[in-house]
């Protein structure tokens, strides 16, 4: 069985896999920054008392979470040009991942903020802090700590989701696997290799999560 | 104009849904006066003092604090709160800040006192509550009694005119209660205007000018500590005292 497995083809395609890996890393990183921005704005809207900001944020989050990422991606890639917005596929890809992941990030941040005990808000209110001071000095620094691990979890999901961009011909890691699979008809070699690279990225992010956990654990976060 | 106290409740009412948690409260606390509020759980005593700094809003009646009427649009609540220290049953220290940072946070950011000055004052306050050696400790590294003393220092750092205490020793182990009460006595003896929800009779007898007994949202009885503890006038206060004095 293994005699059919061509390590040599993998080695020959390594430069291509390397380029794909680099593309996956930087477009994921960029998308994650975008997702953080989208998430923070959505979360801020969602935490308002009035429905004027809250309702659209909730509707957006529900819409994103209820529909497949592939449908969202195809809408942006095939749908938007018909509506008059023509964007390069890389931009569409990063936009799709940011907008999609942002909805999840918004909920993660919201959960982090809501996990801060009521007494923290009351203590800062009682000392005469304004809303902005309370958020900046008391609530967000604490919410930040509880939010880091789930955010890194979301980053792992985002890296895997970025594989879908191969379908709009972005030359990322999965696309490299597809090329080996189709050029030489070697799907086992192609897809096993990219799986190994995704696993590598996963362990990097997981290591980062563990590192941040240890770093945050030393700052006397618990009561 | 009628003479007003530092804290003036006039016919204050408050509801939680159908529940009338404060019933027609009229009570005046003079400057430098220490008033102890006691009563069975659910009697509205915590709600009463939480109204003073606006953690709870009143429904009707007037509540005037330091000459400013609460609920009046002209009253700047954020500003007024800087004059009122509030000590919680559960301390509510900021867990991500050291003891000193807990004490200096509001002075620096709200009072706009220069950092070096605020830190100097903060160290002095922590020394005053007996925690000079815990300046750089995080709340999680402190005992309950120590945390509550930091919380009191945190309030004093704002140089407030009024201090409110909401069952400050109820969450503490018995051996830590006196260290907190000692600090409160010292604050009272410096002439602070205080409202204290507590059942600590020793504290009440030592520093309170008045004890107010509440039941079911209303003030049932009020008098000097000696009058109240030795000669309670109503059946309800007698029943209450017999319960807290049993052991």
C-alpha cells in the first residue's frame, strides 16, 4: 500500500506547500485582526441598553452563526460583483473570514465582560468613575484575561476555515494540496501533507494559549 | 429653608416590582454623626444605604445628600459619589490591582491627584489600617479581614465626607472581625459621617450616636445604642434582639 505513496512528489511540491503555508498564516492573522475589530464593535453595540444598536448587532450575529461560511463566502465572491462591488479574491477572502469570525469574537468578548462580577461594577461606580473609566480601568483588563483562551480557540477555527478560500482560488495551503492532487493525481499525498501543516499551526496556537495562560496566571487574577 | 443634615431622607419610598422595600423613610444624619442600621435580613437596610450613593434609585420622596437632591437632573451623581465612600460586604477589591493600586486608582483617575502624591497618601492609609507590609500584595493573597481593611483604605483615599458600610464584617471569619471594627472605630473617631449596616453591638455602643431598627422596609424604632439595646420599645425589636443576643 505504502509503495504507492510518493514522498518524492511531496518533496518536489514543498516550495508550493511552503508558499501556501505562509499565505494561510498571514491571511489568517490579518483576518483575525479584522475579526477582533468587527467583534469589538459588535460587542459594544450589543451591550448598549437601547435596541437601536443592540438589535442590528444581534441580527448580524444570528445571521452569521446560522448560515454556512461557504454560503457567505460565495455571496461575497459571486454576489457582490453582480451588485457592483468587484474586489480581488484575497480581499474577499479576508473580508469573509473577518466578518464571519467577528460574530463569534463578539460573543466571546461579551461573555468575558459579563463574567466580571457585578460587585466590580458597583465598586467602580461608587468611587465616582465614569462609564469609560470603569471599562478601561476595571472591567476590560479583567475581561481580557478570561477572553484570551477562547479567543485563541477561535483563532484555531479561523485557520481551519481559511481552507475554504481555496474554493475562490486563493493560493493558500489547501490550494497547494489540491494542485498536487490534480496535477499528479495524488490526493493522499496532497491532503495528508496539508493536514500535517494545519496540525503544526494548531500546535503553535495551542502553545501560545498555554503560554498566555501561564503569563496571565501569575498576575493574581483570581479572587 | 429648613435645616438639612448631611444625609436627609424625607418620605422615601422604593419598590422592587410589587415589593415595597422602603416604606416612607424619614431619617436625617447630621455631619460627624455615626448611625448604625440593623434589622432582620430582607428588612431593606442595605437598600437604604445603597440609595444614598445612587446604587439604587428611589421611587418617590426626597433624598438630599451633602446638599444635593438625588434624582435632580442638576445633581452630578458621579461627582457626588466621589464624596461618599462605600464599603461592601464582599469587599469588591479589584483583583488585578495590588493593594496600593486599589487605593490609588480612583484618586489618580477620578480626583486627578498626581501619581506620586496619591501613592504617598495610599501608603500612609494602608499603614493606618495596619497593612504597611501588604502594599504590593494582590487581593487574592490577603485574608478577608485584610481585604476589607484595604477596601476601607480605598474609600478613605478619596477623602470622602460620608462613609457607608454595608455589613462590612458579615463575610468575615470571627477572628478577623475585630481588626476591621477597630479600623472603623478609628474612622468614626476622626469625625467621619457614617451609616453602618451591622449587627455588631459592641461597635454600635462604642461609636454610634444612634441605632435605627428596620423591619419590612420601614424604620420601626430609633434611639441611642443604650436605649435600643437595653430598653427596646417594640415587640419586633425585642424579638430581633433576643435572636442576635442568644449566643
